[in-house]
C-alpha cells in the first residue's frame, strides 16, 4: 500500500513538472522578442481596459500575430462570405482584377472583403500607367500591412513628386505605425527642410508614430497657426516631451472654449492630467441636451440643420461633439463610462448615441460592458425615433464580450441576422474593437 502511495505521489510530481514546463515555454513564446515585434495590421486602442478576461478578443488569433493565424483567419473570412453571399461575389472580384475593368472599384472591394489572395494582382498595379490606380493599390497594400505598399509609398515620398502622395503618407502609411521606417522618415525630413509645407507633413507623421524628435518641428507650426493644427495637436498625444506639455498647457488656457483648447486637453488628459480630463467630460455632457435635428420621417427640422459645415445651431455644439469623439477615450474610464452610458441612452441625436456605444465597447472593461447591457435594454424600448438604427451598433458592441448575458442581448439586437452575428463574433474574437467599428469590413 505504501509503495502504491509513493508511486502515485511520484506520478503527480512528474505531471506537475511537465505542466510547469509547458506553461513556461508557452509564456516564453508569447513574451519572446519575435512576438513583441509582430505589429498588428490594425492596432486596437482600448483605453483603460481592466478586465481583459471578459473580452472575446484573442490576440493570438489576429492575422498579424503569425503566419498560421493569418492562414486560419483569411480562410474563415472567405468561408463566411461564400456561405452567405455565394461564390460569385468573391470570384467576380478576382475576375475583374484580372480583366483590368473598373480597377478602382474592385481593388477597394478586395480590401473590404479582405481577399488576401488578391494581393499579388494588386502589387502588379503599383506599376500601372494610371497614377490613380497606383495610389489605390498602395493604400490597400498598406491597409493589409504589406511591406511592398510601405516601400512604394516611402519611395514616392523620397521622390520629386512627393506632393501627390501626402494624403496616403499621412493616413494609410502612418496609420499602420510602421516604426521600422523612422530612420528613413527622419532623413526625409532633413532633405525636405526647405519646403515649409512638406516638412510639416513629414513631421506630422513622425508625431503620429510617437517620435519625440518631431516635437521641435511641429511646435513652432502649431504656435503660429493653432486653429489650423488641430489634427496635429491630437497626434502629439503620442509624444512624450516636456515642451509638448508646456505648449498644451498654454493652448488649454489661451484657446478659450474653442476646439483648440479641447485638442490640447486631449493631449494633457492622455498624459494623466485630471483637470483636463474633467474639462473634456463636462464638455461632452452637453451633447445630451442638444435636440434631434430631424423629424421621425427623416426630414430636417427648420433652423436646426447647419447651412455650412461646422456652423453652430441649437442642435449642434462643435466643442461638445469634439470632446465626445476625441476626448472621452482618453479620460479615466471611471469618469467616462457613466457619461457615455447616459449619452447612449438619452442623447436626442443618433450620431451621439452611436459614438457613445462604440466608445463603451472600446473601453471594454466590466463597467463599460454593464453599461452596454443597460443601453441594449433601453434601445429595445424604442423611446426615441431612431432607436432601430442603434440595434446593429449595440449588437456589435456586445459581441466583443464573451459572457452569456452579452451574447443573449446581442442575439435579440441582431433581430434574426444570424450571419451578421456570426461574422461580428468572429471579428470580435480575431480583430477586436477595430474589426467591429474601425475597419469597415464587408459583412
């Protein structure tokens, strides 16, 4: 009996030792330099996530995580599209890309459907005689995180006609955060220093990549024309430099109640400035008091629709909207969640409610999830004329979470759209928040 007991104990020790080794090796793979270098094609920016365990998202299933993950992801995406939309949709894209007809349309379709098998055809279009097709091809390649797209855009920016590529360089190239190009971008800035506007564009990209060395180029431009530099100010949220903080504090005081002040507050809030966070919260709260600018039948209410873009009306407060759309995701979640919940439920404007729903999903902690449960139940009551249009955004937000309550509410909100729910769950699992709300993927 004693011998059997000793044998059992020895066996248990062996099993525990093997489990420890397996766990250690798995952890080492996830923390390895190679894993750390893997840059997601579309990085999620979930501010203040404190309960990752409740999320459906699994980074290891993101197609940018590994070749194996990419193969599984794209195969599943194609299977979902074919099963619901039929084979013709995908096959038609490939046929038209090969034929050369309406290329701008079909290149964009390949992106929305994430047709990775179309990339070899799109790469060939970088040499197309039509520069417009070259640009769309380069944009899509950058969107996929394809190095050939990055190299092409970078070479164009280093060329004589770089002005034609500014927009793609600022958005599609820089949006992927390709830090491996920082040395070339800095060299590019030095070579274009005499061109005031172009130096500004390049410095803006450096700011978006979070390079502190860009501050000395950007700050003089911002000080000279702060109202023309709002987007650049927002990008400085990624730059840690005492000179940036000093300028933001100055603009926050001198910018009055305008959008410049709120942009500076976004930067300060991301740095942890509690006072700046509170100013953003108070500004965002104002959207709940703005009236709906349309009637139930979709017609505009007299005097509420702006005659020109950006015009203030009783239904539009630009500063409050800016604080909601740009500020609430950098505010401490404990402050942001109650405000976003109230806006999602009570704001009399579909844009504000939808934005609040998406930001709650982006925060992604337990409090935000619970707030989304309240939003879902309120939306189902249809107290506002536009509640029907919030069913899908709310359902998508709920699919980001893996618990039974969220799944049950999402099922109701999808209203029988099983394909939409299945695709949303898949994208939530593999792409996270970006896959649901940022990328504009084909469902």
